[in-house]
């Protein structure tokens, strides 16, 4: 607790619980540093705050708006307002656009694109990870005040990446005090630009490991390390994957900000009108932030979940069943078949299950319990038990559901979904370029495809904001193959930022390691030792 400030006592939306019922009444600092709850659940605020006077936010800058929103979820007794403002300022000053997340009008009809890729790694993940990196540092510096050597609290962030998360995490954590970051990527299997983004980061606390294996192998190694008693005894491991509660929080801001941008940009859209958001979705972290925003009071007609061919979420909204594999393999005698995640043109959305979906299920289970007329305490407990049972089933049988039809219907009041194939993704990159001379990355193209279908359902008068989650230069192969026959198209001149051109000239730092968690563990330990030495001599 901050000793320099005696802020007001935390509200219900500033205390946190676990989706599986094991933890209750935790501080924001605890849930940020822990990442995952001890019972395997994810952290949520006890309740989502209602923003009663949200209309007064309409002319705020991105940073001012972030301050208003974060203050509802973080008690000033934990982070004094002046400190929070300073953290926000540092987190969003690294963006290349003054507006942080500008809104562009894509077509004559009411389709707008929210560009979320103007941060240091050119992915929407920067919106959350720039903030998370500064939060980690803030909490650690405070914990370590007046401490030296072994007494200092040191956080080791270990993560696996197929590209986007790793580069955004590295840009969020480079040079941060009392933090080591080790990112595993599958050697030779990520895009050259993403590899260069990570390996050219030569800050001493950043360590890249190229694992001779697949992305799944990398993820398995990280999971094993988190479960390994020896590792946990010697290192304090932290996670930056999308389960961290602060990441969802940070993402709420751009839903609100784009709504106000739309009011400023469109003469036919007034404050209070409803908009549709379309979000290219993988782990459900981004669109979950949209859900929080609507619960706070943001006028949204629907949130459209856009998936690629890894469509567990689309299948859920269609059937009420949440299952790893859409079809069971007849040869497996009814057993769940080997997990199969498809490789698509939008790799950051290639998932088998969506980790943040658990948070939505908790809210839906709680709202269902509330219809039975019991008190809030009971409803929360009930929701925790329901989620625990669902996720036990997911683990043992590869799925759960169908969920109660009232739960599904309640969810459908907010959500719609759509599935977009690789072929359709390419087609949209092409048609969008032909119509608007705008180059979409494949993830954003999944969103725009779903947005166009949604427009066809609602009619062109409904305003749509489709989220653009990555810069097209990060996925040059797909973009170039979609646009290779377009007259006058030149990738180097029209798409590639100068900053990317310079990457190939820079010094790199990366170590290759065998696909073995024990080997990785020993390397991680030696890196952390080096980092601790460097810090104590600094
Ligand atoms: C991570 C990512 C997504 C998916 O976001 P979720 O929060 O996991 O749903 C989509 N597009 C890009 C480019 C990403 O990096």
C-alpha cells in the first residue's frame, strides 16, 4: 500500500476475485503481479463500474480518457492519481500518433477502421503491454524501496510467442528495472520482420531464445516452467500473456475513444447513438474489453467476434457448445482427437481455446444466477462453481456445454460472430485496396470481412467500427501475395516503414536452444543471475 497517499477506500470495482471462486478481495497490485489465480482461474473486478457521466468524456484526449477509466478500476490508495497519470503518460507517449488510436473512414457506407497499430511493435498489443511494463516497474520499485541485493524483488517474465505477443512484450519491458524478460519463439517459424523486431532489442534485461521446435512446443515449455517447483523456488515468474487483468483494462480505453472519434467524424452519428464493433479475435482479450466497455455504459448495438478458421468461438455462438475440436474423429472411438490448431494467414489468432473467454462465462453465469433471485454474494459463488465445472470438463473431455439456453441467449444480446477463411481474407485485402487504396493486414482483413457481412445484415445506415490489430508490413508474405497483381502496387514504397527497413542493419542477440524444458530452465536461471549481478553493480 502506498504510504505517501491516503486515498479513498477501494470500491467494489477496485477489488479483484478469481473466476473459479478460490480468491476474493485482492488488490490490483496483487493481481497484476500474480497474473493467474492459484486455483487456475483468471482475475476479475468484483463488479464492472457504471460510468454514469460518460458523456462528459467526449472531448478528452486518449491519455485523459485512460485516466478516467483506469481510476474506476484502480484505487488511489494503491496508485495515487499523480502517479497513475505519470504512468499513463509514459505508456502512450511511445505511440507514433498523437491520437494513439486514430479512426479512419474506410468506405462511403458507415464502415470505419480503428487503427491500433501505432505503438512501438506495430501491433494492438502495445496498447496494453506498454502500460503493463510501466506498472510492473512501478510496483517493483516501490516494493524494493530501500532494499538491496538478495532482498530485492525481481520479476522474471517468461513467454512463448508466434510473433506479436513477444515483440510487444519486449518493447513493453526493455530496460525496466528489476525485471528480466525471456521470450521463446520457434526457430525459423516466425515472420522475418517479427524475428528482427525481437532479436535487435539488445537491452541487457531482454533475452531471446530460438527453440528448435514449434510454437506449441514453446508454449508447453513455458507451461511446464510455471508448474515446476524448482523453478518457482529460485525465480519469481510473471506472465504477460493475455490473462493479465491489466491488459483487459488497458484495452477498454480504445473502445470508448473510438466511439467519441466517430461522433466527431460522422455528421450522421450523435452522442448516444449505437455503434457496432467488429474485433478480430483469438484469445478473446480484445473483445472482452469491449464487453467491459458496454457494461460500463458505452452504447453498442453488438460486438461481432471475427474468427479465422480456428473457430471455436464462432461455433460456441452458433451451438452453445465450447469444444476444442468441431468434429470428433470416428477412428478415436469417441475420444477427443489430438489437438489440432490450423496454421492460417492470421497467425496471432491461431488458437485452440480462447483463454479470456473464461471471464465472459463468469459474467454470464453470474447474470444467470441473478435471475434466480438470490443476493449478489450467492450469485458470485454460483458463477465460480459453474466456471470451475465447465473448465474441468474442458480439461478432461476437450469441451463443455451446451450451456443453458438462457445463458446463450443473454450472451447473444451483446455478441454476434463470424468465421472468415484464408481465401476470403486474401480477397478482402485485395478488394479493400482496389476500392480504397488502403492496405489491410490479414488480421484486420478478417475483421473487415466480418464487418461487411454485418453491414449486409443491418443495412448501411448502421455505423460499424472494425478494429485493425496489426500493421500490414508485419505480415508481408500474405499482403504481397494478395496484392501482387495490382497495377502500381509497391510494398517497399507503400507499406514498409523506414524503421523496418533499418532493422536488417542492426545488431542482434538471440540464443538457440533445444526443445527441452530442462535446458530452457538452466538458461533462464543463468540469464537471471547475470541480470541480478548487472543490477547490483549498476
Ligand atoms: C493478439 C492479436 C489478435 C487477437 O487478440 P485477442 O485479444 O487474443 O483476441 C488479433 N490480431 C493481432 C494482430 C494480434 O496480435
